[in-house]
C-alpha cells in the first residue's frame, strides 16, 4: 500500500499529522506544575554556570554547551535509561535544544510550534501553534525547522518560520505580542533561536539562497518594538539606511562591493540565521553571517571584492547595535561557506606567561578552526580541522590562501568542503575542564560549476552554480553508491591552543548531531542513524549508547530536578541533508513522529517504534521519452526540485520520494501539482512561472528513468 505522502511533490512543507490542526491559541493542560514560570532576567542567565537549568540556547551566555553537573558521569553513564518521551506532532525536521527553567521545559518543533512540558515527567502544560500558512514552506531552504526559544521575565520568545517574532506568556502559552520582522513578500524565513539580553530580544533570518538582504534586529522584550537593526550587506545604492549599521558600511563595507551585479536587485544575502552570542565581559553581541546571494560571486558582484560582511563574525554594541569589529572567514564567498556556525566564548591560556585571554572560537563551514580575541576581533590562530582542497592554508592575518580552480567557471571543481560544510548548524561544545572543543565535523564534497542558465527566480534557489554538473542524466545504482561512499562524519576533540585534534571518533556517515559536554567527563552526541552516544571527554572512548529510533541531529541539553540529573534531546528526520541527499541514508528513512527523549540513571522507559505504513518502492509507470528529453528533465530537476527532493531524485523519506510517487504515472495529476499548484496548501506551490509544460513532463520522464535505474530485480528500490 502506498503511503499518502507519496502523492505530494515538494518544494516545501507537508501538513502536520492528523489531529494536529492549527490552533488559534495555546492549548493548556488542566493541572500545570506548581512552579514559577520563566522568572529569568539577564543577571540570572549571566551568572548561570550551566548547572541545574538550561536557560539559553547554548546553556550560558558564553554558549559553551558545558554543564557543571556530575550526577551522570563516566562511572554510571552505562545505567542511563529513558525517563520519558513526548511526541512533537510532526514528521518534519526537529532541531531544537530545549530550554529548562524552574522545572518547565520549553521546546519547539517544525512549523515553529512551541511546547511547555513538565521537565520531570514530560507531561504537557501547553502547546502554542502560530498557525503558519504551509505555503511558506517553499521559502525554507532547509526544511521548516526551528532551533528553539528564549525566555525572559515570564515570557517565551519564538521566531516563526514566516518571519514573525512572538512573545508568549510562559505560564499559559497565550500570545502577548507578535511582530513581523521581515518583508513577507520576499523569501525570508526564521529557523534560529532568539537570544535575550538586557530587556532586548535578538533575532536574525534566513533566505540567502533565494535572494534577500540579511540583518540582525533587537526588539524590546516587553513590547516587540524595534530598537536597532544591523544590516550585513550594503544598501543597494550604498546609501544610509538610518540603522545601526550605517557607519560600518561608510567606513568598512561599501568599498568591498561593486556597483552592479545581482546583489543590487536581489539583496546580496548575508543572513544571520543561527549564531548570536552575548559577550558579558565586553557588553557586545557577536554574531555569524551567512553566504552571499547568489553563491557565485561572478554573478553576485562582478567587481570581485571581499563583499563584507558575508561569511563573517561581527561584533556590535549590545545596547546600540553599532559596529565594533569583524573578522571575515571566507572573503568573497563563492561556495555557501557561512560563518553562522557555533560561536563559543572562552578564556584560553594565550596571554603572556600563559595568562587567560578571552576569545571567540568558531569552526565554520569552510573547514578552518578560528580563535579570535573577543574584545577586538584580532586573529590569533587558525588551522584546518578537516581535509579540504579549496585553500592551502591561512596567511598571517587568517585569510585563506585559495586554490585558483576553486573560483569555478564552466569547468567543474570537485571540492571539499561542499556547501553543506565541514561543520554545519549542529552545535559544537567546549569543556573548560579538558580545554577541548568538540566539533561535529563531516566531509560532503560537491562539484561546483558556473550555471550558464543563471537568472533570478522569486521562487527557488538562486545560486549561480550548476547542481547537475558531473551527474549523468540517468544515474545507475553505482553512482549513488559512489556518492554515498564519499560521505564521512566524525566527532573531533580539538585543542584550540595547539590547533590540533586530541582525539577523533569516526562515524559511519555525515550529518551527525550537536554536542553536549559535562563535568562528569562526558561528551554526548546524536548520530544520523539514530544512535545517541556518550563518550569519555578526555579519550573519546564510547561508554554508552541508545537507539532513539529517529534522527538525532539537535543539540542535547541537561538539567537537575530534585537532585536527579537528566539528559535530553529532540529527535526527528529532516533539515537540509535529509532533503538534498536522500541517497546518503542507509536504509531509507522511515517516517516517524519527532520527540523529546529524556534520560536519567535507572530510567526504564521505552521509545515507540515508527508506525507509518511504508511506501511501496516501485515505479508507477514505464520509462518514456528519448535521451534528450530525459537529459532536459535532469537539468530542470536540478534547478527546481533537487534541493527538496534530493540529488538523483532520491529522497530520504522526509519529503516524498518522487521515484515512487503515484502522480508520476499520471501526467495530468503531475501537471496539477507542479504547474497548477493543487497542493499549494501543503507547501508545493505552482512552478508555472519557471517551468514550461514540456519541461514539467521532461522532469517526470527523468524521475521515472531514475526509478527504473535504481530498482532491484525484485522490484524494490533504494
């Protein structure tokens, strides 16, 4: 029997599971726990030691993801078991790190839905659904995920996928205020967790692949009123915006951009979609900036400048948003090498005679680990933490020494890292006890080539790179196997002083989860295959593991209630890798409900198995069309469908695997979805502005050809 999801094409979002219809207001449990609700101020977060509670996304303002708790340690971690689980009512990607305060857990799932749970039992207190129009899913580059909330003064703050920032009553879940932070006519999204500082709530946005101009904004936490904004890319006329970033562009940024190119009309990119850190010592906000739009600088800015502040770490005054310093990890970004990855603040023995020096550390997509002076942005040291071939190293100023071929043209360059990076959004951690940073690293190569057909689209990706480069129109099974063999993942314990690995654990695949370190001498990490693991923080020895029966990509957390330590993680299949690299999953992903899974010593709970009916993995029609038609379909698929439905049309199962979809056997049904937008309410909007009927049918021919090419003799498939 064919699963109902196989009838939906993609490019966006599925509706929530049955019984999870959008709600106008929060649903509140009848008997909430007797506790204060989010009685948090800046001082409480600033003085938190990463102990009993988890008050902000990275655990503390320094975002080290280190806990001082020792109740779970190397001696007893083998007795860790499931304390409780809670379903998150979605089969889409889940990336949130739960916030735990005063016995209550606040966590998000896909579509920016917020849950308040009793942190000891997992019982629901309330659920808030922001009622997102599912058609917005087509704007989400990397699934309709959300990485979590912030709490302050009795309120819970959530960034909504459609660009809203909302404040909720922490006790009831009722909405207090809602502010639209973006031009919703443009392809902006929000997936990152807000941060709260001194009565302000900070939020960025995403959408650089689709064509927007990035920025970070501070809002009044009590009212939602905008206080300041820092743009990361100049005004297209290089004129002031009357915002906090004006002086930065006048003095530093404008000269790094030319006067023409796609950036002038499409925004230039530079979205602040993840890392935002409050440096309490220097009273500044340090944030990471994303890639250019389009990726290919040849089209974005033919003048060939560094394009500040793309792919940069930027520091601004916490109160005014005015520029303080920047460090650009990838000048003139050409490859989607974002610097939005975890930024960690720490004191390292780098001063005179080994005196502590406050630093900011990052392992961004480009494959180099950077240590900067937190007060000034001065480059202190850096080195490659993974194999890479786009640069030969860093010069004395920390600037990458590029390989000429990496500035790709018509000839493809097979490159490491690819656009998914040597380290993506999955949080890294740092232990002040071991002095090590723990990096969820990976190798995912990509062939880059200039796209001769490039032209800006209002729906879909605008990269200027040819995703079909080097891939045959009909890929035999051994192509998928070869691509799979190139994928590697590892957990690296990196010494940021010596700039070298202390130990490394090799994983079976790429795209493994975020990291938690603890004073119990433990490092926790989830893996792509659903294994949640505890390692010895000093040696990397594997001490414990649990199959959580779903993807385990998010950053784990830990907390203490009634003298008992808990470790928690959210699970669920989804995000960029699941959409774009379905061939990488061994075996295909079973659709399942995302969960919060929480552990304690002696826990005896169970994690439910997936209960969805498997998809029938057979082609739904015979191959049709000649080689030219199928080749045309391969190109059209790569430009319009691949980022959601996967290279080689191989989906992970999070969105429909088109090879096995019933509509591939019915040209009218196919046209109805792709051109007429019959499933727009589910996120699959019409592509009639970008695809002709002939191209649409060619894509169907290509998908069917792929289905038959991959099918095994028994009629099954990958």
